[in-house]
């Protein structure tokens, strides 16, 4: 094959590649656009030292894109970011726009519903609360539980100031009395009284539950503690 023929062959190949690329781009451009609504999760960039009460978890976002992209869109790829610049507690109205929505490439935000959300900010505080054991079940026959001892008797919690101020103590998980005829100890977790309150430390405490014999009725009708049986004296 001559050099001239080879040159013409390369030119024709380049022309074919160019036509194919043009056709592909043109076809993509002519692809039908469609819309789809998704439930997008809302995340908050809150100011340091503050916590959000009852945050709005999600909003509806309507997107537009090619039919192919819309078919394979994963709703978890759509996220709304809310920036909070406030520096004091209170309730605020935050407007939402397309610039607040994170979407995959090739999509356009058509609308957001709602277009504004209310955000309530509260100060985040750390405080100690007294631990109260939560006893459940029936004591063994002939004994009654005494006052339980807790070590440590306080835990450190963190959360909204308006919520923590409502509580004087925090409960443990249930401690079953069934089957315990003697004094027993149990390491048990503490339960936050509200989902917005978190236990910092310790997350578990040791509870000692003493057992006492049931008081006996005397002839006079008064209750007296059960007497221990005297041990026989050893012979000399």
C-alpha cells in the first residue's frame, strides 16, 4: 500500500471516529429529560456548644435529569445541608434553596418541599445526675430487699439544658429480684431519660442489694425480726 493510500485511510478512520463521537454526544443531548421526587435526609452544621431540639429529619426534593440517570438514582445520594450560624438559644426559620442540596452530577434541583424549616437551638450542658436502681420482680419467700447501694452513685450526662434541668436522677436498667435469697451485686447499665441526653461516664454502675429476713409477728401483734437459731454448745 502506497503512502498516499495509507494517509487517506487514516483520514477516513479519523472522520469515522469523529462522526461516531458526534452522534453519541448528540444522542445523549436528545435523551428525554424526566423528573423524580426523593425524600432527602437533612444534616445540620450546628454551632459549637449548642444542640438541636426535634430536628426535621428529611424533606422532599424534586430533581430533573436524563431518564437513564433518573432510573438508577439512589435516594441516599441526595442530601440537604443546613448551615446554622446562630450563637444563642431560640427558634429560627431557615430557608432552603438548590444550593443547600447535594446531588449527583447531571441532576438539577427543581423544587424543595418545604422551602423553609424551623430549628430550635438549646445550650448543651454537662451535669451529674444521681443514679436510682430500678428493682423489679418478687423477692424470695421469707426475705425482703433492703436499701440498695450504688457505686458510683452519680453519672455524668450531656444534652440540652432545658431537658437535663427536668431530671434529678437517672434510672438503671431493670434489676430482677427473682431467685435471690441472699444479698447480691450486679453491674448494670444506666438508661438516659431522653434520646437527646447521653451518658458520658460511667455507662455502668455496681448495685448491691441486701436481703433481710421478713419480720415475725409477736403475741402482742408487733413485728420483730426473725431470730437466728442458736448453735449448740460443744461439750467439755
